[in-house]
């Protein structure tokens, strides 16, 4: 683990491991408790495979009552808990801790209710993202957020990470498509937020839970909005001699009032890697390749295709293909969707970053990345959710070369600093986890971070749920609660009043 | 009794630091257009944000706008309109319903009360469009959350937490919202003469089609005459709004006609006339009568709400109309009694949801929970959260109680 400090294991918990395992077996009978090292190996990391750690014990509950009892038991005995969905996090959000129960929600895998008149699905958190669409597609419906891991990632994990996907420019993120959840707090209390109706009463705790990376509560049920599938979708594949022209084309499309279903850009290294891999027919003599997908009724799609084509031409596109069939549309996407494995073919390892920037800063950030690439002596390929400014630089390295992982991580950190410098953020959709934890001060000052930690204190005052993630330095809630103001020390404010 | 009128974020900070040190509660106000919602406050001092104004960043191509919290909503909407853009969540204006001037309300108030409108169904509420905030907590600390980009999962989303917090957690100084292109064309298809249950079925059918209906409301008989100055008559009107590019709107309206042709007589209302109807639905125009008779805003699952209304009518004299495919019910009590327990009991019976007493006399607001009471565990969690932001209870104390 390249220098990542995790919370020090609690000696008392480690000493009582056998007793804790036995108690877990009472709470979750049957096959739901795994404590043999070779069997726990499957859970030692998530999608961020550079970090590995065996947990204290793996527990796979089947009922809300079991989740509640496990958490209450751990809360009472000061035992840490790390929740896990499908384990596809790219930021180490589900990385186990040596002294923590790993609470795996994969057995919560049933769809509880499909309600077409109200267009909602109620699912257990272990149902996969794609599983929701599969359950309703025979009626022509789907669940809109589509992270690229959608075949495997769980809807509970999507809530924890506020997952996006290529279609979130038009259809929103997880936060915009979840109507309600049931969750269990660290003290074992079961709480419902929202439901089949719109807007939660009181504070928007649903909004805070979405994207909270498993630090506030364990989700045991999710209610999502489903949508009717658009009648049709077509795509344009547009090449530009420079990324500036590609970026201006994106700005002009949006300026014309068009919000495409998806708008993706790739740079030259990514184009070449993808084309070598899947032979999608991508042009190899361009610096930027833009895929613009328009969906809706065919009359609308045809109308907008014409507008986008004209905008592309005005911005100096050197190639513009328009899909004439569903097969051709899918072929445009084939290279983009295979971009990660394609880069994996040309480099022994790659490290995927996830910053978001104001779109207009793309040329500056790409130029900065080229300089950093030279400085570190590592290659970089870029795929970019162009519509919303979410950038995925893939840093090429070889883990077998001593020091290269460290170098790749430093390169990545510099890229994220650059994103923040131009007005962007550290992570658009992969989460902070352990990966970007120590970069949080690049974006937030101590007061900002303290206020976030105080939210944590309202949910989990003992910092037992998923500690070591998101926050670079945990501060005790009692310390955070202190107020450092005293009567008479603050002057009566010298501002207009009457 | 002091009214502070800061014009900079630093002045807001020093005011709250002073109030925190003195443990002296403040009532926070923008224009006060929604002051009548919530339990009446009796604070010694007032924090008036109406001078904390100005759009600080607007980049139409980046779909982003930032403003100081006291900036008038009307001013921002005018600026957006000049650039062919809008807040897609269509924030309602409460003033006239509550007996205040029209056209008032600040952008901070939009977030603090999580405003939305008929397009909530498709486009979400203020909570779905807020990108970032700067605020001062009741601890007297200035903090920020979020940013200016749409895709951002860096840290907890404290911006969303400000939505519907009614100034009880922190005082907003700056907000950054996502903005979107305004639709080129809008047409409303009205089905006339339906009863509530048939209207709800028709709206569900329309929303379940690929016609991308952006709003669906049902105005029962007589209520229909109270929008758009009565020019569309008093027959019940079930309204479906379709927005977008011209050719697409024509096509989708035609698809809806085919789908709903047997439901009842159909009318098309286009352009400004359509916009007027939806503005009136948004602002609860049918119950804007200059009185203080109780008005409830109820959110339930769309298929359930009209059953609740039917059951309520057996025991109380009410007028009702529906937005959000039937899921948002505006209820006006004909007598002065809000019937809070009866209504909330029926909401629970019909699948749950929540009711807010948005208009009522001060004695009713002091005596009844204006906002939906929460189950004990959730109420305790909310109270802990409030204490983490405002341990001395100096920000709008009791307003949401």
C-alpha cells in the first residue's frame, strides 16, 4: 500500500476475533459468515486493486433485522464496519480494514415491487443496476443512470457513490433518479427517507446519503424512478484536428439548446488504442473524436442530427459520420466502451482518474497533462464525458517496474490538482474513497471538512462505519462539537442595521 | 430589536458570529415572500439578506450560474430568458397565495425551501439543480460545499442538505445552480370533463408513453375556471405539457392524441396561453383568493393521492387540484380548520407521503406542525443534524418544529 495510512487496528477487537465471529454466526446463521482467510481473499479489494486487505470477518446478511443487529452489536462493542455492494468501486470505498466486519449486501438481491403507473421500482440494494432495467424492459421501461460497470455494480452501491454514466447529462445522476431509501444507522435504527412520492419531508437526508460512500448508514432498500425508453437513438462520430475545435463544437451544441443523450470525447492516444482493439472504424488522423448521441422520437432525432452536423462543420470537423442503423450506432460506441481494456492492451497497467472541469478549460488541462506526462515519463490517454466536463485520464504504467505505481499516483494527484485549479473537482463519479482522501484539502479547507465530519457525527458519532475513507484526518465528534466563541469576544457587527 | 442588512458574505459571517457568541436567535429573511410558512418566529433580531445581491458568474455555454443568496429570482430569470435559458425546475412563486406582492423571492429562498413547479415530474426540484453553496453555520463558521460542475461526488453533498432546510441549518451566502436551455416550443393537450380517477389514469398512461410529457395536472370542474383568467372555461381539464423542438412537439402531441383519443374531448393550447396555464398551476392560483383559509401542499404516489382526497371529502369540505401526474395535491379547506390529524392519518393510510400547511393563520401555525412530523428515529436524526450545524439554536429556531 503505497504510503496510505489507515486507522490503527483496535487491539481489543483483534484479540476478541473468535468471539465476534461466533456472535456473527448467531446473528446471521447458515452460510452468511466467512472467516477463513482463503475464502475471504475474494473480498480483499474492490475495483481499486492496488490496495488489498483481509477483513476481520465477512458477514453476508439476508434480512434488515440481521443488518440492524450486526450494526447494533458492533456499535455497542466499538467494532468497525465496512459496507460493500458488488465491490466495483474505483476509489477503494469498499476496501476492508483488518479490524472491521465487512458487511456484504449481495444477498439482498430481490426486486420487491414494480409499479408502472407510478413509474417506480423498489429493489433491494444488491440488485445490479442493469438488473432493474432487465426487470422492466419488456414493458419498454429502463433505469437511466448507466455507470460502465452496470452489469455488475449494485443499486445500493450506486446510492453510496452517486453513480453517473454516459447518459447523465440528459437524465441525471443517481441522486436525481432515486426517490427513496430504507437504511440502517450504525446504532441499529432503521430509517426510511422518501418513498413513492416526490421530495422528502424535512431535511434532504436522501440527498446527503447519496454519494456518502458508506460512511453514514447501510442502505437496505432503494426506490428508483424508471423511464420509458426513447423511441430511437442515433449517433454522430465527428473528428477534429485539435481538441480546441472539438471543445468549441460541444459548447456550440449546448449553446444551440441541444442536450444530447450522450456526448463523449477521446484524445489521440485513446482513439488509437481503441481502434487497434475493436476496429470500430475510428479516424486515426484526428486529435479529438466526438461521439454525440441523440435520442427521442425519430422526427426529433433526425432534426437534431442535421443541426449537430452543421455545428460540427462550422467548427472545422474533418470527418463526420452519422449512424444509419442501430448496428452502426453501436459500432461508434464500441471503441469508446472498450477504451479502458483497449488501453490495458497497450500498457501492463493503467490508473484511471476521474476529475471534473469546466468544459471550456479542456484545452488547458490537456496541455497541462502533456507536460506532466513528459515530467513523469508516463503516457496518458483521455476519455472525456464532454457534456458534463468529467475527465477520465488513463495513466499508463507498469506495476512490475519498481517505483512506477508511486509515479503514476503522483502524476494522477497532479492532474487532480490541475482540475481543482481551473475550477473543477477531484472526483466526478468514482468517489473519494481511500484513493483521493488525502487530496481533499486541495478542494476544502479545514472548516469545510469539519462541517462534513459533523454530518458524519449526527449519523455515526463513534466513527465506526467505513472509517479511513473520504476524510484525510478523522477528528473526534466531541472535539468537533466544541464552539470556540465566547461572549464579548466578538464585536457587535459593524454593518448596516436599523 | 435589530435588523441586520449585510451586503457582503463577510458581514453575514460577523453577524452570525456575534449572534452565536451572544446566543441571540436570528430570523433570516430574503424578501420575506414565504415568511408565512412554518411556525411563527419570535426572535429579537432579524437577518435581512435582501442587500446581499448580484450574479457573480454566468456562463451560458457551461450551463452554470452563481449568485449571492439575496439576488431576486425574478432578476435571474430575466437574465436567463435573455440567453434562451431557464431553471428547468420552474421554481414557484408563493407570494400572492400568502397575500404578499407578486414577483418577490430570492435565489437563496428558492434553495432553502426547495422550490419546484409542474416540471418537477421530469426535471426535478431545486435540490436537483444546485451545484454548490457557500454558507455560514449557526456556529459562526463560513463553509462551502460542491462546486460549479455538474458531476461532482467530492465529499458529502451539503448543498442538497440546504434544500428544504428553511434557514435552520445555515445561512446561505452564495449559490451555484445548473441552468438549461429553455424549450423552443410548448404545447398543452387538455382532456376535458374527466373525473379525478379517470384523469389520474389518463395522466399515468401519458407519462408511461414515450411522448416525454414534462408536466401533467388535473383541474377538477370549477377549479379549471380559476386559471388563465377563466378563458378556458370551467369544465374539468386534465393538462399534459409537451416541450421541445417544433417538429418533435408536433409529433408527440399527435402520439398523445392517438393514445388518449377515447378518454374525452381534446383541446390544444399553445405558446403563451399554455405558459400562462402552467404558471397559474405552479403558483397555486386557484386558491389565491386573498383569504387565510388553510391551504395544504401534499406529496404522495400519483396513483394514491386522489383516493386520499375522496376519503377526506367524506369528512371535511375541501377544494383540491392535482399536479405531478396526480402526486401533488393542493388542498384548500373551506372552513378555518386545517384538519391536520385527519389529513395526515389519511395520507398514511393511502401509502404515505407528506403534507405541508403552506397557508394558515398564525394561531394555527403556532399550534400545529406545519411540516410533516417524522417518525421518532428520523426526527432524532434530524435533530442531531440541526445540533451539528446550529448548536446554540440561533437560526430560525422552531420554524420547522
